């Protein structure tokens, strides 16, 4: 059994040594059932991540997060600044889903879905294994002097890392400014868009730094999700866990001896081979229990299963299990806490769906020009001047647009043109006058309902205030 003297992992990070310097992790190349499944999932997600900003749905980019222009598109569904409440609800739904997922399955998102893990483990490390070799060869290469072999391998690896980082930076930029824009920059003269080129170089440098040097420390030090899991996990959460009951028994771990009946001798099934440690991408010992650094990548499960199979013991010494399952042999049960999060998630999804159905494709606003009073014209006509703005959220232009007063008898005069066109995914704005007969005013400040028409079709309504003489109250 582990003693308190060996529990320094509880107050220190495995990737930093006693002097505070970086302790480089050289994980063994994983293999096994879970690693194969992770590879399939990773390549599927990589395909999605690399193509999503270049896919169009009804003319909209599949995923777009253009913060500067305040334009967003999620799964081809466009969001404008006026739809900010929908974006907020969508983000809350995402957060609650991640919380529920974490409460049930722990940090499985980090090991299977997180882009940081996917790129690091399934792209950069695979290249590193191909060039530098497995764990033993990497350690020897790191220690050997800078001879021709080491320089050649390092330059080759770093060059490939930089090229991949450059590609990732372009894709990342496509999510921010649009896939079509990035393609036009690539096919054009880079010097004509120097600001974008500088941004691209900065992003490339960041990605290169993260994947070539910072690596697993993103998960351990920088990522807030790792901290969040500490308050979300409980004894019912399913994690990658070491079955200490079976692994330790009465006499603890001991080295493997052929033809030995370990169970009758009181020895645990763990033979202390430390293969679960050397294969871990964050350098931890899963036998110490649930730890901040564990990203639930399942590499230790596959490696331990290999060892158990080789020595003729049952697999599953390290497996997906909850603390209650290991300590009390309790099967998984949907707890009240999980049901509560599920209920909140379903309510939020219902609200979001309802708001999406109620969302208009056209949004109009008519506001009185600041600092302008009403005008008294001939035939007892009162006139107010306004600015208007109409947003078209669709991928088709809207033609023959005009305004009509729905709540009062009066006339609307648009400056320059009586009718106008709203471009696709664009806006039309200008100035207009609203004229009402003073006799129809019941107060000095009336609310008017204005209809926006495309030809004879009503496409939107809006409300504005109309000022008149106080004597008509």
C-alpha cells in the first residue's frame, strides 16, 4: 500500500521538479481497444474541426464566431447582435451540458473530445513517435549531445510542427473572420492584408508553443475545466479509476511470480510494473486515485489490460468506474443530482427551441432623431423625423420594402426612396418622416405601430413614439 511519505503528488505537479523546472514527460506509445476507439473519434472530430468553417448551410458558414463584426453562425444558424440573448442561452445550454456530462462521466471530455488533446495526442505525438521513436528512444535522444542525428531529427520535427501549427492557425482564423475571407487571403497577395498576416503569425506561434513545448501543462495549469471538475465529481461519478480493493488486497502490491496464487496469499493483482505511469501523457500514477492531472484518456486502461492478459489475471484492474462501484460494488445509478442537472438542461433546451421558433428573419427599428422636435405643417399635420434600420437575417435579398402605419391614420415618407431593398444578411438604414393629423392625437406622446412590408406582404412590425403639441392631450 502507498504510504503518506509517497503522497507528494497531492501538493505538487508532476510536470515540475523540486527545483521548479519543467520535468519533461515522455509517454510510451499507447495501444489497445480504447486507444483504437479514441483514434476513430479523434479523426472524425479532426475532420469536423478542419472543415466546419468552410461548410455552408443555406449560404451561412456552418460555424462562425466573428466577434469584431458581431456576427455568429452556429450549425448554419445566423446570430446577429439583436439575437445576443439567443447566443447567451445557447452558451448556458452548452455549459450545463458539460457540467452534467462531467458529473456523470468525469473528465472524459478532455480525453476524447477536447481539441487540445486530439491535436496533441493524435497529430503531434504520432509525428514525434514516427521521427524520434517510442519512449526509450526519445529519452536517449534527449540526453545525447547535439550531433548530426539529433539536429536532423529536431529540425525535421520542428519544421513539421510549425507547418501544422500554421494550418491550424488558418483554420482558427476562418472561424473568426470567415472561411471565404481566409481563402481569398490565401489566394491573394499576403502583403495586401498585412494585419491579417501578422495575426496569422501570432496564432501560428501560439499553437506551435502549445503543441511543441507547453503541451500537457495546458490541461494541468491553464485550463479552468480541470479546476471545475474538482467541485463537480463525487463518489457516483464514473472516472478512469484503479480498483485498489483488488489491486492491493491485504498485503498490497508485489512483483509478479509465475504460478503464484496471489489471492490466497493476500497479494493484490497489481504487480507494480508501473506501465500505467510510463504510458500516461501527463505523467501521473493513476493508482494514487483521482487527480487533477488525469484527463481520462484511457491509455492506462489499455496498458494495464495488456499486462493482466500477459500474466493470466482478469482485465479491468484499471477501468471506467465510480468510487462507490470500487469500494462498495454498487452499480451505476442516476443520482438526484444528475436528475436535477438533466431537468435544468431540458428546460433550457425547451426555452432555446421556443425562442428560435419565435425569432424573426427580419428585425426593424424606427427611432426619433435625437434633439428634433415635431413640426407643425399645413392642414393641421404634425410631422416627426426618424432614423430607421432594417436587418435581413436571411440569405436572400428582400425587395420592394416599404413602411405603413398600422395603428393610426397617417403617412410615412422615406427620404430618397419610397421603397428600398435589404441585401441578404445585411441591413438597410436611412431617414423617414411620419405625418399625422393633429386631431387623431390623444396625447403629446403616442405609440405608433409600424408595419414593414415586402410588396403587399407584412414581414415585421415595430413600435415607435410620436410627439405632438401638448395642447392636444
